């Protein structure tokens, strides 16, 4: 199999990337993080040697806060192994190539998966994602409208839109 590259996952591409069914090492990083920069060569080495065993993807946790909250990320880098939507594991071991590769291929079977309540695909994870996405969408609407109709009118429009959506949803 040809070497795989590292995919950059965003809030918009997350569902598609995690729905492919392939095991996925999802790495949350921050551009300013020294530990994340030191992990980068190891990630490229893993991607080059993974074959069909797993894929590697990265999420800029500072730019995609919805996903950061959904996974409960508390520091960078954070590594999650998404084997399926029912089997998500947090990697807490050594960050060397050999250790990571071994864990991704076989060692994960000895690790506990995230519980339904902590899983990004569980009800709380999905609710966190929905709430965060709704807040970010409201900010996007406000910014787009404020340029056209002014900040006060845009704020009023976003509030009215939010109330209408609450009535429709609940």
C-alpha cells in the first residue's frame, strides 16, 4: 500500500473523516506547542509505515474549539484512537515511533475505551459539539450581518433567530 499522508481535520470535515470506518489516530495540537512540534516527525513516520492498519489526522485545537470541547481535550498534544464510534481510546503512553506504532496495531486492546458519557460520539459529546457549533454559527451570522446592517441590528437579529430556533427545536 502507498504511504498515507496526515489529514488535517476541521469541525466541518470531522464527521466525514470519522465515518470512513478506518482506525484513526486523531492528534489535537496547538501551533505554538513545542511538544506538538517535536511529535510531528513521529507522526510522519507513523503515516509512512501504517499501510492499511490505521490513518493519522490532526486537529488544530486552537482553531477548532468545537472538537476540542467534544473530546474533552485539556492539553496539547492529545492523542485519541478512534477505532469506531463505539471505541474511542485516549493514548497516554510514550510518544516514540515504536511505542505508538505497537499500541496502534495491537496494544490498544489492553486500554480502556472512553465511556459513553466521555465519548465524543456519546450523548454528552454530541450535545457539546452541537452547543459549541451553534454558538460559533451565531457569531458568524453576527459578524456577517454587522458589516451590512450595523452591530445593534445584527445583535437583535441573532437574538430573534436564536429564539425562533429554540421554539422550533423545543
